[in-house]
C-alpha cells in the first residue's frame, strides 16, 4: 500500500512539473519579442494601441516590462513642449491620455510607417516613423528614437526621444 501511494505521489509530482514546464515555456513563447530589438519596439506600438472602445485598455504591466527600470523617456507632449518621464510617469501619462473623451470614445493607434535599425553587440538604436491617430481622426506623424540594451538574456528599452513631423521638421531621409 505504501509503495502504491509513493508511486501516485511521484506521478502527481512529475505531472505537475510537466504542466509547470509547459506553462513556463508558454510564457517564454509569449515574450519572444524580448529577444530581438525590432520585435520589442513593434510589440510596444501594438500594445499601446487600442482600435476601438470595445477593446480593453493596454496591458500596462506588459509595457512596464519592456523598459529597463531606470529608462528615460523624453516625449513631445505638444508641438512646442517636451516632457521627460521615468517609466512610471510615461505609463501614467498614457493612462491619463486614454481617459480623454475623444480617446475614450474612439480608441487610439500608433502605427509604424517605417523603421531603421542599427547597432552592434549588446546595443541597438531604432528610428521609427509612426502615425498616431485617435481612431477615425486625423493622424499625426512623428519620429521616435529608441535606444536598447541587451542585459539578463533579453532586450530592454533604455531610452526614447521623439519629434513631431510638421512643415518645419520633415521626415528624415533615412525614414523616407
């Protein structure tokens, strides 16, 4: 009888381990974008975009996990004003933006129009031309400059700076 119980316990433990390894593997597969700088940036744009009011809000924990903990974010908050954020401030600014009536009613998307990647070893630089749009509204173009580092077996966003495209600031040649 004791042998039977011991075999059952071993079977249950092995089954649990297999389930957990499958779960861990599924989690790793869900985060494959962390293994390539371009995939990471594309995933961020996808994550912060919500095309309709029926969609849930972006997964802010996922966004937070894309950034190195001490990352800096320098963004145009208007055509004439920059603001520098830490990751928490960047996410809070986005959360507040999603509460604005037009965004809350219609959704918001940021779409990559063009992307150029450079770097070497454990550093990468990505320049993106994007279009930001409150769904069904007029889109505005901008350029994001991303700096990424490879640390702890994955890529992290280390900093971002952006610029608004207008008549005085054209699309850079490299992104045309």
